[in-house]
């Protein structure tokens, strides 16, 4: 469990005058100073393989693995697979893929709670022999009734005082499969009057005949998560068990099991989970979204899952940056989605190639341009990075522009194309609108006739005349047809749980969370883009190639628009007299981070 770089990293941390940036790092630093774990830092991320990982898990991964990396320690990936009814190998594989995509490598330290089933059984036997565990014949409903409430103590089970010998015999017979499912449990004998309900004789084992995706049918009794979690940490030599805040009330039980067994004791520390506006991360909602057909699956780009975000075009670098900016808090908070979108934009701005795509095409015919001529014009790939070079884009007599870039009777501050007005075509020429062609029946504009100035090649005038409007375009004969999917928030309210009485989460679903545009036109260079390739469509936002794309149909997902809502929120806050800090590690945050 030792790292060859731990001592060097710890020396560096000690010598660094910068104090730890959050309360967890401060705790780790203190444990290193006091040599609590022999100078080791060893964390773990323990997902249950019963669904796909989401943005909240990303925060937990970045905390657990990131802290280990910061202190030169180790981190494990452990699948806490104690419920065969909900766990599948496909979830294991998707979770592995997501964590690797985020940029973390756990090397050979991949573990499964199911690997410890035999050891956990022996631990349970030890507790029975010590007289602090017993077999209970109450069913689940009766156990709940006996547990009491937050204001009333629980009632002892009538089976609480069975002898050690009787409990050992019954527990062995439970394992042998002699009793029906749900007829008996093994419970810890703690305190039915404890103010912490988790300490009121919690269930350690239940009878459950179900095929486990790894263990098969070897077991018909399975340990509970609470009984498994701390002992698994102990077996693996974890030093710091970093959990979300809902496990704070479980910590006394975590400690009780380890102390009662007298085995190696990690330290559990809790942090606030990530709550993101306009979305949900609870599986009790995510599953119904899929099962009800509100989304297409776990990887739907509207879902908060990492696979959905990857399909939408989010980058792992941006997600890690977002998790770092959100920081580590001790109390619950709601983070505005605009901060995540800001991080996505910041990253894609540096790495995405600029291309031209027309989402709602309007044909333009340049009457004085030679009919049989095609030019290859130079177009820079990214003005933020000259090293990305340039490409050639074809230009011809017939082009497409965005329909919204033309108005017959424009308002005063409309600087795009209108009758008699001159505009710049990006990378190309100045053009002037001379004539408008309409559909006789519908009255809709179907075609524009323009002229161009051949002295403005490249989009610049030699005489220095000023042009206020610059349009993107594609050559009509060379353009590739595409489908473009525009995504918006899945829920209309920042807090999707805020529903009218008697309603459920569907009351806040956004009916316009997906708009599909067909008949779009993109420049020919995009035809060869592989699934996941990311681009900035000039003036339209960031997009990526969807896996649904094929040789017959090119499909793009909008990752994020160009509108920076986060910056607007900051400016509004500044106008109100209070400078809003972008939260980072160790920054004390308000209840709502906007």
C-alpha cells in the first residue's frame, strides 16, 4: 500500500509555506504531521455499480483521487457491490470508462466488496461471539416499527437476547439457505434508545436469493452497505474515507463496527455533495426519466451523467476545472449551471476548431460572380492558437447564410444583411443585397440576389471602408447536409424538487429541452469528423459530432452556446455592490453559488 513517492511529496508539502486550501486537506496535513498513518495518504472512490456516474460523482472522484495525488499517495477504485438486485457488469464497465475519461488511473488497485464476502462473514461471526450481534426474526416492516422516531426511542427486538450459540447456529443456517428471503436478518446489538437512528440495532445481513453478477449463486445472504463500507476500507488500508455529507450520521456506526472488531481504523471525513441547478442526480429520478421515455438513455446529452456530458461534448478538463472551482464545502449548496457552462466554454475556446455551419439556410446567389468558378479561401482554425493552422474552404456563386441574418425592413441596430446593405462574408468578400425573391403563396423570402466586390478577397477592403456586419456562410454546392440537436436545461426550475403539492418531478420538465434541426448545412471539412469531435460553429456555439452520425447522416449536438450567463451574473452582482468570487478550493461559499 506504500507509495515510492510519498516521502518526497510529504517533504514538499511540509516545506511549502502555502497552507492547505480546504478543511479536508487541512485534516490530511495534520495527520501527516502527527504521523497518524505512518506518513501514508490512501483514499478510495467506492461507487455502487447500479447506474451510471453523474456530475456529483465527478466531484467525489476529484476530491478522493485529487487529494491522494496532491499528497503523493494512492487511491483505489472499489465497487461496493452488495445488492445483486440492482448491480450489473455494464455499470461497472461504464464507471471505469468515465473515471478514466476524467483522467485518473488507479493502476492495479481495482477492488470489489464482493471479494471480501468471506471475510465480512467472518467479521459477523466475531461480533456474534462477542455478544454484540444477533439473528432477528422480525421482517423489514416490523423492524421499522420497532426503530422508533427522532423523538421516541426504539423498542428492543424480542429476539435481541438470544444466546451466542443460538445466534451462531441460526446465522450459519441463514448462509446455508434454510430460511425464506426476508424471514431473518443479522443485526448489530447497539442501542435502541440512541438519538442516532443508524445506531438502533442496524441490519448487517439479509437473506436474498439473487444471482450476483460476480459471485453467481454462491451466496443467499448479503451484507448491507453500512456493514461493508468501513471494513472494506480497513481491509484495503485506506487512510481517509472521504464521503458526501449524507454519511455524516453513519460515521458513528462506521466507527462502531471497526472498534468492535478491533481492526485497522481509517478516518471518515464528510463533504457537501454537489447540487447543480436545473438538474437532478438522484437515481430515483434518473431511472424514471429513462423508463418514462423523457430521455433516450443514460447517455442522453441532457442527462447529468458523465456519459451524457461526454456525448454532449463536455471535456474532462472542463469538468475537473468546474469541480475545483466549486471547492469543498461543509454545508449543502446549489451551484448554478452557468458556472459549469463557463468552464466548458473556457476550455473549448482554447481547443475547438472554428468552422462555419448554417443551421437555418437561406440561399444567396452572387450574380456578378463567375458561374463556373470555385475558390479555395484560407480560414484560420483557431485565433486563440496559431499552432492549429488553417484550412481551405470553398467559395462559389451560390452560398447559404443564416435566415436570421437577413431582414427586409431591419430595425436601426440591425447590422446584418438587408436590401441595399453591404456586409462582410467571413474569410471571403463584401457582398451587397440587390434583390429579394419570395414564395408567391407564402410570402416567405426564399432567395437573395447579391453582388460582390472582388477587391475585398479575404474579407477586407483595400479602401478601408467600414463594414459593421460579418456573416458566416457555406458554399451551396459543397455544403454537407446535417442534423443539429439543440439542448437546453432538462428542468425549467433551478430546483427541480420544487413542485406543487401532489405533483412529481415531471411537473418541472422543460418541454423545449431538445430541438432538432434538419436540413442544416456545414462546410465540407466536417464530413470527416469522428464521433466526439468538437467544433465552434461561428456565432452559434460549441458543437460535437454525435455517435448517431453515419456516412448517410451527419449529426451534431450543441454542447453550449456562446452566451456567457456566468459573466452576466457576476456583473449584476458587482452592480449591486458585492463582488462575487468564483468559488475555489477552500473558499467559504454561500448556500447558493450563482
